[in-house]
């Protein structure tokens, strides 16, 4: 088992240290806004991912949003979105980040965007801006998660030949219609692809899922990752309306629509960001702990995504160091949210931190809002996480 873990970590690290992994956020900010109750005095820390949700939180008009990520390519994507909001008109911006393709983007980049980027992001997009002007491939089929989405699209279109049924699913007007399409045309057709692809470490690494997180899922599903994903698909495709589910739409089609897209791509919200709210978002390339230890102020809202799953086994000392930094920089009334591939995150309660010179477990410091979290989790349009946690920090 040790050799398999070593190989898995090497594959995961190779993917994450050398690639843009996430080209869109895979967490539903509609839940986050209700869970966080963002106010004008809040300073928010969010792991950047693709930056969509950092911009979404800025629309709630907090004091500031700190987008933090160890992968500079993820921050480069948010930097490009920020530059586009500031320098482009809405139609061009939507073509670029809504359709995933802006014809003539190299010229527009040189004239309008390049000068608005920090140095590392500028160097990255100097080499990669062509991703936004490829008539054969949307930007949303770039990056490692996008590559998986592209391969899945080829498989569903060319081999399974279910593209018409997928389009009908996306356009369905009722849950009954969705259920009929899914159960009649899609459910059984997907099972072979899922079983083959999702039980492989390379595939899971492309999707940003390390082995530690995979263990969280396997513990709940008796080792059957494919069954977990099958349940996720049924939750998203049958139990919730698809017509506003931009998460699945973009990976199924390669683009958003004006009526089905993240908030930063809605014209009215784009102009609110352009008129100053985008300046409340900053990017930081660092681990969460490193950023917090160097940050001079306090943070009142933490959005930790699912990354604690990554630290839950052989990296547990790093998890404790991160929580110590969270406790040290937390403002009064701090609230945190996070997600997990498993059905619980009991390992978080085992973390020990020092408060006023005394070691305490986080279980003594966290007040969970389990009922609210459970209700919101059922409404998650992504539906690929095992649980959602909301907690206030009592320090």
C-alpha cells in the first residue's frame, strides 16, 4: 500500500505543480452566500480555484476578498478575469469567459489586458492566451479538469451517442422531464465510463482529487468510487433543476449561456464589479498557513473548499499548522465553511491548537450549524461532495 500511495502522490503533485487544474469553480456559491452571511465589515479568505467564487463574494460587498492558492496558474486565471472586467466591454468579456472563445484574443490581450496583469500572470498568459481563440476547443476544455471534460464529451458524443439526450436534459422544464430523460437514456450508459475512469489515480488527479480525499469517499462507499459518482449524477440530474445548473452545463457543452452562468458573467453584476467591486479582490500565491502568518489583519470568513481532505492523513501536522494560523488571525464572530468528499470531517475535530497558552481541540472551539449545512447541501447544484460544513469559531 505504501508504494501505491507514493506513486499516487507523485502523480498528483506532478499534475498540480505543472498545470492549470481548475478552469471553473466546482463549488456552489449560492450555498456559500447563505451560509456565510457576508457583511460590509467582512474580510474573506477563499482558496482561489478558478476565481469565479471570489468574484461572486465580492458582489456581496465585503471589505475585501483574499484569494489564496499554492498554484500560481489558478491565481493567473483570476488575475486575467479581473483585467478583463476592468478593460473589456461586456460582450467581449462574455465571449471570452462565457463562451470560452474570443476571436482575435491575441490582439485584444496585447492592447488591453497584458498591461493590467502582475508579472507572473503576464508571463503565463503570454504563452497561453491562445487557449481563448481555438475554434476547435473552448477554454473550458483546457486545463487538466477541462481535458477530462473534453474526453468525456468525445466519449458521450462519439461512442455513447447521447448528445441529443444531454441537450434535452439541459433544456428540461421540470424535474419529471429530467428524471425521464436520465433514467431512460443516460443512467445505464454512463456506468462503464465511470467505473473505468474514476477508479484510476491519474484520472482523479486530473480532476484535482488526491488519494487522501479518495480514501474519504471510499470509506463511505466501500471502495466503490463509481457508485459515489453515480449517486452524485442522480442528485444533480434528477433532484435539482438543470436549467440554471451552470456547473454541469459548462463541462457538458464547453460554454455557458446568458441565462445559465456564474454571477460575474451576468451583465448587471459585471458592471457592478467594473465600477469598483473587483478592486476588493486580491490574489496571493501561498499556502493558507503561509498567507495567514504573513497577513497583518484579521479574517472573519474562511472558505476552505475541500482541501482539508488532502491533509487528513500523512499531512496532518500541516493541517494543525493551518488551523493554528486560522485561530491566530480570526476576527471576532468568524465563520468558516468547507466541503468534503466523505460524509463527515471528524478529522477536523481532532486538530489541536494553542489558545491563550493552552492546547485545545478544535471540537472545543467550533460551533457547528449542522441543520443549516444539511439543508443547503441538499440544494447543491454541483452535488459531488459528501458533506458541507458551517461552523463559527469561538475564540
